[in-house]
C-alpha cells in the first residue's frame, strides 16, 4: 500500500485491523488465571461499584419434635468500593509517515498501541499480587493505590479478622519458604486450618490454582510436582503423583516487577495457591481497551503538526474484598 496516496477513511480501516491484531497478540495472564472475576459495567451507571462478602452458617440445627426450626444465619462480611479510572494515550501518525511511505513505522505504532491497553490492565491486576504484603503502593503515574482488603489489612497477612466472629486467620505462610513439597503441604495446611466463613466456622473449599512468577526455578519446580510421571518399568513404577491434576499452574509474568513494570528480583520467588470459586478479586470494565480514530471530513489533522491522532483508551476499576480465598508465600524465608 502506498501510504502517500491513501485517504483518511481508508487509513482508518487499516488502522483498526492493525490495532486489533496488536490487541489480540497479548496473553492476559491475570485475566486468564482464574484469580480474577471480571464484570462488564454499563455506561451511565456511575463510576463506583460496591462489593461485599456474605456468608451463612455451615450447619443445620437440631430440631426436636414439635419445635420451631432455627432460622439460618446470614452474616454480612466486609465491603470494598471499586472506583473507575481511565488510561489513555494518543497514537500520532505523522505527515512524514504517511507521505514518505514509512509503512513499518505505521505498523509498529498501531500494533504496539493495540497491545498497551491489555498490557496495562494485566500489570495493574498483577500488582495486587506484587504488593500483596503492603497496604498501598505508588504506581507508575505517581498515584497512591490502596491495596487493603475489607478488614483494613494487606491482602497477605498473619491475623485477618472476620466480621461476625472474634476469630482471626492467617493467609501468609509462616517463614515464607520457597516452593517445595514441604512448603506446598504447609500451604495446604493453611487451607485446612485457616479458611473460615464470617461466623468463624471452618469453610471447606477447593483451592485449584497454584500460581508462581515466571522465575524459571519456581516454574520448573511447580511443573515437576504437578506433571511428574514414571515409566511402568522404572524403579518407582506404580507410584501415584498425588498432585497430578490437583492444581492449575498459573504463571504470572508481571508479578515480579516494580511499580513501573521493570523486573524486580526481590519478588521472583512469590507463589501461592488460590480458590477460583471463593475469589473476591474483581475487575470492573467500564470501557474495554479500544481505538478511537479520527473522523474523515472533521478536524482530524492537527494544524500544528499535520499528525493524525488515534486515541487509545480504556476505563476500569480493581478491588479485592477478602483474603480467605488466597494463601501466599514471598519465598524469601523471612519470618
């Protein structure tokens, strides 16, 4: 295609295709992990959403002959409010790019722009795990992001509270060991001994996700435990791998990063297990990542630069209500 002869209308059609190609090339690790529940939110319905946990008692009560049945308990948990924010960037297609047939630069600008919205959401979601031991962090734009859950504590903590009981629970593994067989069994013990409903009753739930960063040691260790098999003729023939099929291994490549998305080796050993069913980690999408092209026969061309500006936009909110659905270790052997 000769860019110096293409009309704005034709260029917009090409831009849409290139932007979508870039968008679809992103692997949204957090969105596909099972850790996050996504809600699409309609326009004109406000910029906040309130999320709560609600529990009932786990067991029925004895009823004697002729006695009135006990009324089931419903216990409101903690509440968190999600607030929408927008992210944006303009993609400038310069006069020179159009008239000097700089097709590679045009492709890079538009496909790269298509990746940025999905990448941004994935980074922001990942940073709820990155900063799981903090109550807030300062993001790449200098905003203070609160990362507490409904009880006011950080997501991974040793003494979370319940709204209908004096019982406390921990979801951060003591001594924060690296992933190993013993550490995984200790993490599973956290599930059996530190998973409660809001009334303080033990809650039985399937923890079906094992998550790690993209650290090769952590990834390979997880794969060894989850996938190891033995030949029928091998020494260990007939030995059953108790972890086979027990967890979905999720690799989260943006967890071990700084607030600006640079690699952070201090977080490379982060790992944990989670329940996709119990998760109260929410992404609200008001405005999916999209491209707003300039319109033919309008003021589409910047009179100062002669650029055509394509607007890259997205709007969403993130909140985590409770901590009972996730168990975590920073893998750094801290007490």
